[in-house]
C-alpha cells in the first residue's frame, strides 16, 4: 500500500515559510462551501461534497507530513438533518464509500480514524464502518483524524452535563471534584488537546456550533476559498498566520 512521504518538509508549497518546530498540535476545519463550489460549476450540490472528499485526502496527508497530531473535520452537524433527504442520503453514502476506499491507505500511514458526535443516529452502514475503522486503527500512532458526525457543540455539552449528574448520583464522582479538567473528560474530545487553530473556508465567519467548549482559546483563520478548492498551500498560509499570532490566553506578556 502506498506510503506517504514523511519528513519531506518545505518542498511544497514553497512560498509560505512555516516554522516546522511550531506546528499546531490540533487543527479543526469547518469544511464549508461545497454547495457553492458545485453551483458555480452548474453541478448538483453532491458533486461539491464529492470534491470535498478529494480535499480531505490532500489535507490529511499534508498534516501527517508536517506533524499535525490531531485533525478534526466537521463533516455533518446536528443541524444538517434539515437538508433535503437526497443530500443527507448522499452524504451518508459518501461517508461509507470514503471509509471503505481510504481505509487501507489511512491505516498503513498510521492514521487513527476516530469520530466525534452522536453516531447512534446515523444509518447502520455508517455506524458499522466508523466503529470498525476506529477499532482497527485505535492503536496507530499517526495523525488522529476526528470525523465530526451528527456533532453539535451544545448537544455535546448537554450530554456531558447529563452524564456528570448521573455519575454524581451514582457516587462515582463528587460534585466538589468537578472542575474544567474533569468536565473536559466528559466530552467527545476527552484526552485530546483543544484545537490551536480553527480554519473555515468559503467566506463565512461563524462557529456554527463547532467545538464550543474546546475553542475557548483557539485561533481562527477564515478565507474565501471553497473547501473543494482548498489546497496544501492554503493550509500552510493558515499555519503561517497562526504562527504570527500572539496567544496570551487572557494574560499579558
Ligand atoms: C458544508 O458545505 C459541508 C458539509 C455540510 C458537508 C461536508 C462533507 C464533506 C466534505 C464530505 C463528506 C465527508 C466525509 C468524511 C466523507 P455546504 O454544503 O454547506 O456548502 P454551501 O454552504 O456552499 O452550501
């Protein structure tokens, strides 16, 4: 199986000089603009999603190459069920196709294929592929790819609160031990660092219920490019800008 070339840093893209010693550990991306990309080409929206999968392929590989440890991709939100049935169905089919087609290559390159969100509401073939991909890759040591599916930040926080109440009632934890750290352990992203950088292409500048708790001190990067046109070079630009920000976490320097 094809092995990605690791450590070939700086070959491409060559006009953005990122500092390879300060690569963000966790990048989260709102993969927006697939529909507009397709519309501009006179194609059905689902073609945009399919083109978006090509971008995922490129970006995961680039993340592995430059040393990003966690990549979280917003693929389907708790609100996306409001879309036409055909589009929802096409997205679910695309997910199964993606996991089936890409599994070998991702696994052989050490990627952990993880998911976040309430996947119990997804169709069975999606759940089966997600669970099987995770089980087979959970001990890999490469990039952790979090596919956010039926994910909503408010939903995640609500379900954490319910689980905490249950654990307090069952005397598994004491209400006095509850702090931000313990709370974080009830989220889908438990044991992962918060995103350093959140990227949203397509011109929209909002969070759309994505990682509400985890993004408290993330840096944001927006661009007008639609997700299917997003390239490795755009990723480097986002990282370059990130590396030139002054992260103070509410303090002063
Ligand atoms: C937002 O663009 C995109 C989505 C809701 C779906 C993202 C899905 C993929 C990139 C492919 C499927 C994912 C996997 C993991 C196989 P939009 O459709 O809202 O675009 P628009 O705002 O231009 O209409």
